[in-house]
C-alpha cells in the first residue's frame, strides 16, 4: 500500500471504531433500563446522604467545618 492509501485505511478504521462505540453507548438508555435502575439510584443517593450527614456530625464534634454536597436530579 502507498502512504496515502494506508492513511485513508487507518482513518476509516478509527472512524468506524468510534462510530461503533458511540452507537453501542446509547443502546442501554431508555425507559426500560431507567425503570429498573431508578430505585437503585434513589437508594444510593439516600445512603450517601446519610453517610455525609454522619461525617459532618463527626466534623462538628471535632470543631471542623461541615461540608454538604447536594446531588441534583438526573
């Protein structure tokens, strides 16, 4: 192969790989997958909020500054 053909071949191979990755990444999104994962997300947010509150109570006990990070909706 000549240099130009080899460059074109690499370019199209990389372009095809990137296209496949982008298309496969979107395959798991949708109402069905969101319905199944919604409860898990809520449980994780609640658990991390509880952990954060406990950590800040310990910080207050040792006269350290509390820090609260708010998780927004998805």
